[in-house]
């Protein structure tokens, strides 16, 4: 007999997990819960979440509650009689009244090695903080913020060539595979949930646009991690210290061994724009004027004059 599962998720990160569940012959996805359609684009047209689009393509019932604690929504979930609820980046903390509905409870696919990086932006903060690895945790959910006991974990290195988007894409696939590998043992009682060690807890708060501003007094390695950690959103930025005070977005960079005053342009060449930092220098390899397309240094310098001695800043 198939395991009756309700899936809860919203962004692209959740789609591989939903797809992996729907592909299993021993699992019946009886419904999918996602966030309400949101205005998107210049015309603010209502847009469905990636999870909703995937679910509808596969003929699944979709529910979109404004609040997960809404009594009418909870009644709908009870009527569906799920054996298990699976959550991947749904976007709301679930109330105990929902956690108690399925007979095997609720499990979560979280993109960090819990208890490190509980919260909204674990991928970004792992890179921002210079971690050498991250991973996936399959967790039995409780009413706290990513506080439930651990069922399974898988690690992956954060490479120098990685940014938040590449790590996101890799973890989405790892999470999907680990989820469907873990569920049978969990349901059979062969996996003992392990409490999270409280002494190792860290939090990953939500990222804001202001997190993208580069502070050139920080080390080049810190700024390199910042650039990598904030791709694709919000991206990093700085300002030219001239009459235009133009905003420039920095999309790709590397640490350079040069040294100079923080924010000072040390070299502006087609191979890279080298800027002094609090330690070493940052070589900019991809940048963008506000409202324009992304350019290599060679392309950028063909239309903009930058010279050694000029400055970037706030």
C-alpha cells in the first residue's frame, strides 16, 4: 500500500524533492501546499510558484493557504488523511496543530548541516562566512525554527568556483535523493531521530538588499565570499566616487595579491579591475552599470574611463 504524502514547498529549491516523491511507486502525493500566487514583473501580474507549476503539470491537487494555521486549511489536510507531510522551503513556520495531523509527523529538507545555519538563508550565510562545506539535513519537524531531531545528513564541499546559485542547485538534487532514501527507513522505525547538539547552533537570518554593499575596509577574501554568497540576489554593489556617484554591481571576482588603500583602484585592465581592500585586493571580473547588462572588464572599460587612483566607496 502506498504511503500517503502531502508536500509543502514553494521555490525552485523544492521542485526536485517534489519530483522525486512523485516518481516513487510506493508513495502517493495526495496534495501539494504552496504559497499564494504573488505579483511579479513590471506589470505585477500574479505568478504561480515553481512548486505549483510542477504540481499542476503532474495533475496534483494544490492548496495555497495564506496562513498554515488557518482552521479551514487544517481541516482540508485532516480530510486528506496523510501518513506523512514533507516540507522543503515552504516559507512559513508550521503550527503544532498541523504537525500533529500525519501519523508519521512532518519531515523537513533543510539546506545546511544542522544545527548550523538554522533559518531563512543557510546557503548564503555558509558562503558569506567562508565555510568549506555545507550539506542537507533531513529533520523530523517540531514547532521551533529548524530545531527538530535529525534523521539523516549528507555533506558537500563548497568549492572556490561555487556561488550561492551553484550550491543551491547542487543541494536541491542532494536533498531530493537523500529524502527518498531516508523515508522508507524512517517509516519502518529503523532510523532513530538524533537531537541537535545545542552548543553548535548558529542562525542564518534573511538576506536584505543592504547586505550587498561592499565595505572595502574588509579583507579581499571576505568581499570575495560576499560576492559569491549573494548571487543571484541581491548581488553586491559599490559606488564610484566621482560627480556621477554611479552604482556598480559586482557579479564575479577573485582575491588578488596586490595591496592598496581600501576602495582605491589599483589597476583597471581588460583582465580585471583591481581594488584595494583591508587586506590584499579584489579583482573584479564581471560587473554591471545600473539598468545595463553584465560586462567583462574589457567590455566595461570600452565605455567607461577608470584609472588607477580613482576610488570606489559608499
